[in-house]
C-alpha cells in the first residue's frame, strides 16, 4: 500500500503540472499563438519532473556522509534554462517585436511545474488562474488602450 501511495503522489505531481500548464496553453491556442496546449503542458511537466527527481534524490541521499544535495539548485536551473527556450520565441521583424507574451507565459508555466513538483498544488492553481487573467482580461484592456 505504501508503494501505491508513493507512485500516486508522483503521478499527481506530474498530472497537475500538465493540467495547469495546459490551461495556459489552451488560452494561447485560442489566441492563435504558435506555442499552445502541448508546449505549455510539456514545459510545466518537465519542470515538475526536474523538481520531483531532485526531491527524490535528495531524500535518498539523507544521511550519506560527504553528500550534500539542494533541490532548490535544480529549481533555479529550470528558471535559467526556460529563459533560453523563451528567448527563441521572441522575434524581431520589421521593427516589431513578437513572442514576448508567449515567452513570458512559458516561463510562468515552468514555475507552475516547479510548484507541482514541490507539491504546492494550490499555489500552482492560483498562479494558473492569475496567468489566465493576464492572458485574457488584460488583453481586452490592452486592446482598449491601443
């Protein structure tokens, strides 16, 4: 029964990351953007996976002499790494920049995945909802301002 609970917890972390990241991607798909449901879900899933692996390895190494592991180091590298992916989405053409919101959204999706990896599901949900607010409600405000 312990093994089932252990794997259920791991699956929940990963499925939550797919769901919350996918929510952001759904909005991006509706908005006609290139990075959509699958991209956002995979970025969030990957971030959750990295955190989950670092959490598990950290727990496995407790008590080993001379071995020090900090799961937050892995999390910080996800933040840096996703920046490179986001930079590839930003395009400068005809004196116009595009892809900034998509890149920023992917960066947030990685954070949502990190939160799921650390079992912070409520934080992931709240961040997903706030991100959708930014994508949808603030888009209408931005259009009126323009």
